């Protein structure tokens, strides 16, 4: 069953096209990473999913139209935005009381459990907390809501590396199950790689890459070779090439790992590696092969 389904989703702001005919489907019980550069359309897509902006095309979230049925939808959805704020005058204990009073699916005990892992005191006011602590508090409030869909827009912005790891561990251990769906956008892509089940790249309002993580891990290989082996490696038609410390690093789509291993060191690329390759090809800056032509765009990276 689809939790989110869009066909021909479009949104423009004057002459600027934020979403350009987006088609996507997110199945129930998946964790989707929506990755893109600044201005790619990520936040606009999330706002459409959350019923915060009007749009053209078809969009259903948990079987509802998010714009016309937002009140009903919000009973089953929770989210945190990268610009989310809390009243500076409110105490932590008051924030807990408020959310408990307005959201029937809020579990105060669970929220207090999250906060117990931080340095945040219940009597503290928001204005007395550091930026990272405010983010921790906001995450605790959101993660304690038993929602069918959780939308996270740069959820760990401002957090130190220790708490970012704790957050993603909690996302898997304390929140996620097969009845919940999570959509997360972040620039810290390597930190979410181990939690994602699905991956999408968005660029200039279009989905340019879409795959499941099990496919990603079996399909793409990154090969590091010395200069004398570059020509042989290029014969396997890499989709991207870059130079690192005098060696060539080539990215391949559906090439036998053993054949590549005979030429150099092979590893599974990170999401960041693949993201750079896809964006470079979208911008016409991909690897220039022996014939002076671009190495091409991987299958599955079309609109």
C-alpha cells in the first residue's frame, strides 16, 4: 500500500518552477531519504505532502488529499522542519504539557525518556537552551507522537555528531516499525545511509534518481586505480570519474565486482559519492572518457 503517491506534481512561484512534474510512490513502512542540493525542490515537496502549499497534479497521502483534508491528515502525521521554532518563554515541562493536551497520540513518558538522555532540565526555558538543545527538545516532542507518517526536514541541524548518531539509532530502535513511514531530507547523507530503505535524488524540481537501498548496494561499485590501469578501467564504461591523491576513482553501474577487483581497490560507494556523480552528470560535468564524451547517465536516473 502506498503511503504517499504523486503523479505530475507541479508547483511554481512566479517564473520559478519548484516542482516540475514529479512522480513518486512511497510504500508504507519504508524510510525514504530525499536528497538534493539547495533549491532543488525538497522543502516544496514536503510542504505539498504536509498540506502546507497548494499544487497542481495528483497527490495522495495516507489516502487523503493533503490540501483539502489536512485537518484529518494531521492526526496521523507529524513533522519537524529545518526552520522549526519553539516559544522562547516556554519551559520544557510546559512544552510537554502543551503537546500532551493537543495531540491524542503523544506519549509523554516516551518524550521524557528521550530527554533523559540529554542535559535538558524540565524547569529550563527554551531561551536558556543552546541551539542543539532546542533541536533535541523538538525531536523528543515529535518522536513521542505515534504517527503513521513522520516527515523530517534536516532533523539534526545544529546537533553535535554524538547526538546525531543517538538520534538515528533511536529512529530505528524506538520509533520505526513496519506500520510507520518516514521521509527525511538532510545534507548529512552519510549519517543516514544505514537507516534508509529507499533513496531519491531531486534536482531542479525533478526526481533524477530513485532506487531501493538493497539495489543501491548490489548495483554500484567504486574502483580506485593507479594511472597505468585507468584505460583498462574506462573500458567498463564508468558513469563518473574523479581524481583523489593522484589516483583515479571511477563509479560503475552493474559491472561485475571481480572484474573490477583485478584492476584496483573496489568498494560500495557512499550515497554522497553517487549523489555527486548524478548531480555532475545533470550539470554536464561528468567524467570525460577516452573518446571525449560523457560516460553517460545510469539507468534509473531519468525523470
